[in-house]
């Protein structure tokens, strides 16, 4: 399929997806969001794809929603559409590992996109934040809840209520990103990580990710029962048997 708002490349189990609206700092308009949901659905059901990398063309990862776009929906229509499932819901529920390679400006809904990914890597030139309060708004996709879980309530409150933009190094200090690279190193380092994940058991990746997500949503007792069930289930996979055989061989 030809994509108008995204550039996509697949190789060795990894789908590289670039937001491709650089003249608008990859700001998300309605057409782009619809295309993103279709793209996620295609990648979800493509057995050749084991890992997805998200990044942006130009100097931005994603500057957030396109505030210049007129919304044709009434308030009730917009709320109803959101209740039926947003692009954020689709990305959050995506079962395969997603790496966000934050190459530059990452604000508002763009930060949502990064937070709904599983691992966040950043260029030293990246700038991250929720600036909606400066325009009398709040981001409505659900990323603020994820932010609080990732960096803690205090840091999240500071970012959201002040609308502060923070540099990549500060983002790493508070745990918002796990690594910071020079701009020219970001893609090669991301490719190494993505390739390593793609070589692992796809079932293990899917269920490990599910456990991480459930940890946000279940009580401790329910989460422990869920983890025990998944661990027992994975013992039945061929990859598990191969892993045990390899472990025994290495121990000889």
C-alpha cells in the first residue's frame, strides 16, 4: 500500500515507520491519524513484522496535533468517535514491541506517541513536552496518564502544568527516555536494538509486553496470577524448548 503521510521500510523482521510531513514538523492532521491507524492494523497482522520503529522525517519527531486544521466534527461527534477508539488506543494495544526514535521536536500528541511506544531513544537535539496549557488546552489521547506512570506524579505534574519543554538529557534523567545519542548515531543504534528484539521469540515479546501493560492496570495479586499463567503458557512454545536446549549446551 502507498502511504501519503508516512514512509515505511521493512527488513529482517523490523518495520521502520517515519512520520513524513516535515514541512509541518510532522504535526498530526485528521488524514494522517486515519492513515496511522490503518498502518498499525496492517503491521499488526503482518507475520513478517516483529518489531516497529517510529521516527520522524526532518527536524521533528512530531510537533503534536495540527492546530491549524479545522475540525469538521461537532463536540458530540468527536467524543463519540474517541470512545470508539483513537489512534492512541490502537498504538497502546499494539502487541509487538515498538521503539520510538525521537529525532527532534516531540510535543503534545507526539509525546503521546512516544509514551505509547515501549522503548524511547532520543537524539541529543530532541525537545520533549506537553505545551497544551499554553494554548488553553490539554492533550486528550491518554498520554498524560502514561507520563505519570513512567516518570512519577511529581515530574508529570511539573511538565503538564508548566508546559515546559525539556532537553533530551533531562528526559533521560527522569526516565522519560532510556538513552540519548548524537543525531547521526540515533538511527544506527535504534537499528541495533530493533534487530536484537526481532531475533527473539515473537511469543515471548508479545507476552512480555502484555505483562508490562497489565502491570499498569491490574492489582498486584491479579498481575501475579496473570504472570504465572503466561509463564506456564510460554513453556509450550518451540522457542522455549530451543532456548532450554541452548542453555543446557552452554552450561556444559
